[in-house]
C-alpha cells in the first residue's frame, strides 16, 4: 500500500475530481431521496458523461452518486414516511415518528451523521482488506479463478432472489447472452447470424440501461399521480448539525450498523435491504431500551443509516479485488470501468495500482462530501421532493437513450437497450430478478475462459478443479449456497420452494 | 396456463433453439482446447434442467406467481403507451435527429402523465431538451444523431 495510497489521494484531490464527487453526491442525494427514482437510475443517467471523462473523474462521479444515493433515501423516509430507496426502508420506523414529533432536523442530522460513520467504517475495511485480498487472489490460477467466479454467480443466484431456480435461470440466460460474439479464447464468432453488430457481442452498457432503467420507468409511470404527505416543520440550520448527546446515545447503534453493513456488503447479492433490517434487529437486541424502538429514537435511525452506507464500502471489496460486483450498482460501475479499459479484479492493484487506490480515496472523500452537502444543503435538497415527475420521466428516458447510444454511436445499441428493457419487464412479470443475469453478463467471458484454459492445461481432465484446495473450497461453498435455501425450506416446511429475501435493487 | 408454466415452456424452447444453433457452430478443437461449443452445451443442459425444475415446481403449485394478472388499469395503459412512445422515439430519431425527436417525446410523455398546460409542455420540452443537447452534445462533445432527413433538407436548402 504505502506510497500508492497517498498518490491515490493526491490524484483525487485535483479540483475536477473533487467537483465530480460533489456533483455525484448532490445527484445521488436527490435521486436517492425522491421515491420512485433510485441510485441505479441516477448512475445510468450519468453514464454517458463517464465515456468522455478521465477514468479517475468518472469513478469519482459514480462513487459520489453511490454514497449520496444511500444517504438520500433516508430524507424521504424521515419526512414523508416513504423510503427513497429500498436500503432506507427501515429508516422510517424511527425517523418518521421523530419528525412527526416536531424534530425533523434532529432526525435528518442523526441520519446524515450515521451515514458518514458507516461510510468511514467501511472505508477502513476497504482500505485494509482490499489490497490484501487482491494479493491473495493474484496467486489464483485458472481452476481457482473459475471456482471463485462460479461461487460469485452461485451466491448471488441463491441469496439475492426469492426462488433459487429462478435465480439460476437468470444467471444462465446472462451466460448465454455472453456467448454471443467472439469466443474469449480464440476469437471465433459464435451465434452472430452474420450480423456485423454482433461480432463483438452485445455492449454491456445498453444491457444495463435496459434491464435496470425500464422497470423503473414503468414504476414511475404507475406512481406518477401518487401524492405524498410531507411533515411540516422547520429545518433550522444549527439543528442540522449533530449534537454530542445524540452522537453518544447512537454510538453503539452506529458501530453495530457499520459492522453488519460492511459484512453484508461483502457478500455478493445480499445488499442494503438485508443489512438494514439485520442491523436494526441486532441494535434492538443489544439495546438497554428495546421497547422504545419504533417510537422515534436516535439508535433506530443510526443503526439503519450506518448499515446502508457501510454496505457500499463492503460491496466495493469483492468488486475491486475479485471483479465480482456486490450489488446492481457495483455491476454498473464495473461496466463503466470496462468501457474505460479498466477491468476490476486482482490485476487492478498491479496494473493500475494508482487508479485502484484513487478509487478507495474517492470513496473516502465521497462520504465526507456527501455528509457536508447533507448538513449544509438538506434544507434546499428536500424542497426537490415536490419536483414534478412529468418532467423527470422524459428526462430519464432521454438520458437512457444517450447512455446507450454514446459508447459506440450506434442505433443497434439503442435497440439493444429497448430489447433488454422488455426482457427486464418480462422477467419482473415472472418474478425473476435481473441481478444474477447482470452478474453473469459481467463475469461470463471470464468464467468460460478459465474453464477452457484449465481444461486445456489438464488435457480435458476435470479433476483439476478438485485438486487445488482453494478451488475445492470455493466449489464446496458454491454447493452449500445452492443447497442451503432448499435445506432451510425443508426445515420450515413452507409453502413454496426458495429462499425469501428482499431484492437488492437500490 | 400459469405464468411459470408459460415461462418454463418458453425457456425449454430457448434452450432447444440455443442447442440447435450450438450444433451449427464450428467445433474448433485444437491444442487441447475443448472447443468453443463446450460452454454453450453446458449452458443448454443447465437451462433445460432449470426449465424442467420450474415446470415441476409449477405443477406442484410451489412457484409464484400462480396466475396471470392482466388488468386494464389506467396506470397499466399509461405504461403501455409510454413504452410505445419510447419505441417510436428511437425509431424516428435516425431520421429527424436527437433534438426534434426528444422535444416530441418530452411533450408526449408530459401529456401522457396528465400535464395539460400547453405553455408548460412547450417550455419544458424545448428548454430541457436544449439543456441536454448543450450539456451532452456541446459541453461533453457526445456526437448526438443529427437526423438524415433534416440533413437532406438543409443540404437542399
């Protein structure tokens, strides 16, 4: 680490990069706050800009949005009792009662502070563990890498969805999409049907835009007429800053939330919605006054907000070191980095070390800037809750178009976006989540490459995957993650097969 | 037919079609490489197996959703019209260009979500599209489509 770490910070401290973090944070706070819009939508809207930006500035912008979005979700949860993002859906349990009691500024202040604490906690985990994990991953050979990627896809297909079967269907469809175009080893075209546009395969950005943005556009169409009741109450400037008394009361909650959020964030697919409820539950169990939870106490807000912010840093650990995205947003960030020629994974810390450390630094700075903007600007930002969706909706659609068109200036990509949008809607209708598909599309080429290279080196002997202890470990872990939901279901003797958990769309 | 049964049959059809197209691919086995069809074959078998599993789950009443829920609600109709407008938007853009098509889409969507004040619609459609054009097209130099029809008109003029 050492010198590269400080070089990363220095690189980030250039004014343009700080400006990008600030712009991202503001956009993330606004999109995270407005119900119906999500951080994912915001990132997709800003993707076209990243194609013309320097990689460091791009990642600064995207991480600004990511951290801002996580904080912003709590504003609407506190003020209108509707979470801006699924990751803030437990903030309203204590946030709204506190705001209703006439203390909206205090609730917002606790929430912003907890987000900062959670973000900084996960930054420490990211800065400490990511380089070490990347070093370990560098020792992996093709069988281990195949097993690792297989494990990543298995865990997201098992735990991020309501039905394991549907999770794997989503992943296999993603892998099938990946096989279109040149094969990753010898460059021979497959499934191209003599279409020159398919020779290089589908561009990942239009796929991400279609799969994530279309279902959200349809949601906004449905929710566009919904009116929300807003808590009336002043947000005096000095009350927005945290008081020492609140910070002390919420100290343990901040710590538990940060710990749970970071750990859950590391697990691919688990994501914010699971982390917040776990953090809330643990904080209540460890509390001296569990009966007060739900009545508007600082600990209730702090645990949730610390957890959902900590998820970001946690999710960045497997994203940066193994190239396995922790959630949908990190999958999009990987897509944006691939376009820039920077594929996350263990080699990132070797081939682009300064960039890797700049990314870590960007996450640190993004947390501070988001908190600063939150403290100073929340009084004005919350006014945007009244922004008409009649204006936002076409704005999102047009930026989706630009995001799909810009990477290759191709209308084929725009139609790809539309096609995948319809596929995303169809999958939602069948209750099949798109997250495993996205992960499979991001990792598919690598999975096939490592499989074939390993088999080539062993002359077709599949025992090569079981010969190495690391490879065997990941394969056994994969088998466990696949079978675990079925075993749990058997135990519960429930009504339907699968593992019930919340989705991970942010 | 339940949605899952429909989905399972569709997936079986997809896996069979994918298997058929895999057969058409060159084997290209060389130097110990198992070839470029190995991975697609694994995926074909996996998808067939998973589709079968989904079908079994549905037959045993274990998979959700259990029935189709088509209802002509105003929100549903609005969403369908919205999707059609987006499709028309990307179809006409190569001909009339980014600016004009975006102004038209902006106005149509605003109208669709019950904004009826013509001045507001006109102002926002032109204003926001212009801002987007200046922001992405001019400031960030993203080459937005100019439209072949309009180019011809200007050339002719």
